[in-house]
C-alpha cells in the first residue's frame, strides 16, 4: 500500500510540474477582419472563426494585409486563454505591399 501511495504521489507530482511549451502552427486562411485597436486579425479555418494576435513588430504592417486575401500564417499557440501570436505570414492571393512578414520586417516578394 505504501508503494502504491508513493507511486501515485510521484505520478501526480510529475504531471503537475511538467511545463507547457508553446507550439507553432500554420493556418492557411482568408483575412476576415483586422482589428487595429486590439492588434488582432480575424481568420477562419476548418469551420472555426478566431482571432490571432499581431506582435509589436508587425503592427505597422497589419493593415497592408488584403481583406479576403488568402494568407499562410505561422503562429505560436499560447494556451486556451490567449490567442495565437503571429510569427510570420505569406500572402498567397491578393495585393499587398507586405507580401511576406518574417517576424521582423516586411518584404514585397
């Protein structure tokens, strides 16, 4: 019985002390709406509509994204209580002066 209690205690201690790591994901989506005040972009994938957050480096360029244009966003997931954070984007359809954002700067092509 002592071994079982010790094993269970060790198991629960291990579960609660394991850190949660951010994960990169890619979303190929149309740009539905750009919320300049909240620095978020509304996108949709797999019948789900949600916001992704724009980092400080991309804020001057977010309005250059084409509404309804298809964009390949790479984001960092940060848990259920925070929206994913944009790392990069590539505009696949639509016109933009910021076709590619590499996390630091924009490029037209």
